[in-house]
């Protein structure tokens, strides 16, 4: 039975790594989503919307 368990150790380690990567990616995504949008970028979007409405 121990021999089968030894074979799953690398698999368990890989799953733990994947889980840790997933947690870190979610944290990074949440940080980016919660960043404020710069005023300059909002102004560019407003101008683009105005041009689309005209033509």
C-alpha cells in the first residue's frame, strides 16, 4: 500500500502547486479589478463614444 502512496506524492504536490498558483492569480486579478481608472483614460473613452455617436 505504501508503494501506491509514493506514486501519488508527485501528483499531490502538483495539485498543491496548481492550487497555490490559482489563489495567487485570483488575488492579482482582484487587485487589478479594484484599481481606479485614470481620468485620462476615461476622457479618451468619452471622446471615442462621442465620435461614434456622430458618425
